[in-house]
C-alpha cells in the first residue's frame, strides 16, 4: 500500500510541475477611443443612420429596386446560407460538451483453434450446465454506450462561445452586405438618371449644331466662309452624334449592373429621369464618432471576430491540461437471441473513468497556442483599422458634400453663361462679327459644361448615399 502511495504522490508532483510550465501569453487589448466629434461638426447625437432606408430613399422606382434586390440578390442569399452554416456549427459545438449516448446491436460468429488457450478452455467448460460451447460460437448483443468528457478547463464551452461569436459576426457581415447592396443600387440608379440627362443634352446639342451647320452652308453660298468652315462644322456634328452611342452603351451597362444586383435577366429599368435636376441632397445629421461603433455593421463584425479570437486563446491553453472522461455501457449479450432476456446471466455493464494529457511532445499544442495569440493580435489590428476606416469615410464624405455644393452652384452659373453665349455667337457669326471657330468653341464648351453639371449633380446624390452608408444606415 505504501508503494502505491509513493507512486501516486510522484505522479501528482510530475503533473503539477508539468502543467505549471504552460506558456503565459498576454491578450492584447484593442483601442476603442475615437474623437469626440467630426471636424467642424457639433456634438449633437441626432444621426441619419437611424433612419430606415424606406424613409431615406423616397423615389418609388428606387424603392422597388431595393426591395427586389433584398429578396433576389444571389450574393445576399449565399450569405444567408453561410449564416445558417454558422448557426449549425454553434449547435454542433454545444453538443460536444454534452454526454454522447450510442445504441449498439451486434451479431457475430467465432471459431477458435482447439490448441489455443481460449479453445482449450471452451472445450473443457460448459456454456450452460450440461451444454458444451457451440462450435462455431455465435454471439448476439444489445447495448447502450455513453461517454462524456468533463469540461473542467472550459475548453469545450469556450470553443462553443467562440463559434457563437463568429455566428454573430456572420450576421453582422450580412448586415454590412445589405448596407453596401442598397448603396450600390442607389448609386447606379442615380448614375442612370445622369446618363439619361446627358443623352438628352447631346440630342439637344445636335439640333443646335445642325442649325449652325445650315447657317454655315448658306454663308458659304454667299462666299462669306470657305469649305473649311463647312467641314469643321460637319465634323463637330458627327462628333456629337457619336457621343450618343457611347452614352447609350453606358446606359445598357448600368441597367444590367442594376439587373444583376436585383437578381434578374436584362430588362429596362423603370426610372424617373425628368426630375433629376430637381433632386436635392438631404441634410445629413452625422451624430458623433462613437455612434459608429454601434451603427456600423463592419465594426461590430470585427468586434465579434476579436472576441472569438480571445476565446480561441483560452481553448488553445486548455489543451495543455489533462482531459477527464467518463465512459459507461450497459447491455445484454448471449450466444442465442432467446437468451438475451435472461438476466442477470446475459447482463453486462462497465464504468470507466480516465485522465489523459500531453506529456512528452507538446510542440504542436504550443504552436497552436502561439498561433491563436497571433490571430488575436491580428483581430485587434483589424478592429482598429475598421474603426479608423469608418471615421475617415465619414470625414471624406463630409468634405465632399460641402465642396460639391459650392462646385454645383458655380457650374450652374457657368452653364447659364455658356448657354446664352451660344445665341450670342450665332448672332455675331451671322453678321460677320465673329469667326466660325468661336461658334464651334462656344458650342463645345457649352456641351462640356452641361455634362459637368450633370456629373456634379450625380456626385452630390452619390455623396448623400455614401454618407448614409458610411454612418452605418440601411441594414436594419
């Protein structure tokens, strides 16, 4: 008895010294501090991100496109299945720290050699009083088997929690995808409106240039200009007509981009292009930077991934410690099926407790532990990068909205001036007080300025959409 006590004490000392040598790793803390306010903005917490997208995008055609996309978009539906996979993985992890119970039914037959220990014993022993062992020997059994790993170090529970955090992260990833999907559809829709208006400008300009070409031809007949002027005007008309087809191609591609996002085959996108110039970007309340931590789905996704990485370190550390397990079985076994119900002769049962842990080669466990630490540090940097990126996106859009407002006002004045200059240049040309090159240059500048005005209006609407996305709106 003393001998066994010495062995037990020695084992305890070995285990204590062995598991006291587990490497210690400090978990890196993430920085969550952000500026108190955006530059040149108040600390008012009213935030446009709280506005539902159905209230933010009031154009009925755009509204219908977004609703259809939320139902049919393939990428979004793929993401929904990834969420379902993550949910099932949580269930699987939860089952790992519960007892496993199996049912087993067996039937076998065995013939052993007579000149073996087992064969000799069977030959000299009755299986039942007055009945020798059958040869070959059948064996039938019914049993319940259970095994359970005692989660002393919370390895299994922490693994389940980590999986749950990643499931929540996948939900936030879906929300971020919805935000981006809505903004992409809205941006493409406003681009389509802009292209329609640019096409209308080109068609109007073709009429103006065609009238100017008629005047130049009359001037040539009157010997007031040369054939060079006629050809220059014809070339300008051809150039403007060619722009129609470039814009039409862009319209087709933009429509199909919207159709792809909506999840349907090519078809005309219903829209209201006539009201494009009447669109006025809404006043946006940006709130304070700390609200981004709650409103931005990508930030919350990075936060959940970070929490999962912290738990992974605990799981990896628990692998250094011994695992405790219990297994048990109960059933009935006999050489004839009719004897299975005869108890206690056919009854069998067992209960086993075991402890197992790494002893000699723990390099793989150490490597997994250090990898978990490195991935947690990566998750910290990814979280901080996501927060910084969110803040900069809002700051950039704030500056862009302000500058676009000023630019649009100046370009509107430029368009008005150049539109009037077309009539003036035509009048002066008719009275031989202006050169035909001045007429051509005026018409081209007027066309370009109108294009620029449409482009600026589109950028204004896109900035409104992008700000809504940058603030974290649209996913709810």
